C-alpha cells in the first residue's frame, strides 16, 4: 500500500468511495434514510476539491486502486477518513490516521466520528466529548465529537 498526497484528479474517485463506504460499512449502524441523507450520491466535487486542497489530505492506493483517503486541517480537526468497503480491517485507516496526525502541529486532534468509527478512534486514544445530532437533508444523524491530545 502506498499513501500519497491528494491530487485534484482524485476527487471523483474519492466521492464514489465515500458513497460506497457509507452505504455498506455504515449500514449496520444507520438506517437507509440516514445513509441516503449522509451520502446522497451528489457530492459537490468543486467544494470537496477546495476543502481537500486546503487541508492535509492523503490517499491510500493498492495496485493502482484508491482504497482509502482522509484529511485534517491545520487546527487538528480530522474531517474525513474513509476506507473502501472491500479493504476494511487491513490497517489502511490506521496508516492514514497516523500520517494525518503527523502532518500537523497542534495541541489536540478532534473529529466527529460516526457510530461505526467511534471504536476505531477510541482504540487510538480519542475520547468522546459529546454525542450530537447533525442535520443532513432534514434527517438527524448521530455522531460523536472526540478528541485526543497531540504528542
């Protein structure tokens, strides 16, 4: 597996991976209505590209296939972390998260973790600050504000 910096040409593939991952990996923790609100298949590619380009963003590839991606901003907020549904449990999220955390200098890392990802982040030393409901397309989704001290 290779982890490399994000390129704007990756954006359509990342949007597709995001949709597929949410609708398969997260299906055990969220209803179909919640999954459709979270990932409706209509990503604003220009907005995503601007966001990913403004953050430290990395892509994991294996055999030429994009198998995961993630991004973090300068404050230590880990925004996105997604791994291809067929490559779960192979250390890709861990490798990406390690790279993301090392790429910024901050006092603490924060994220808004899904129900599905909460355990992953807890194993990395993140702790839940609060559970919250976020609205997407009129549907409330549960996630967890989590943080971990840097260094």
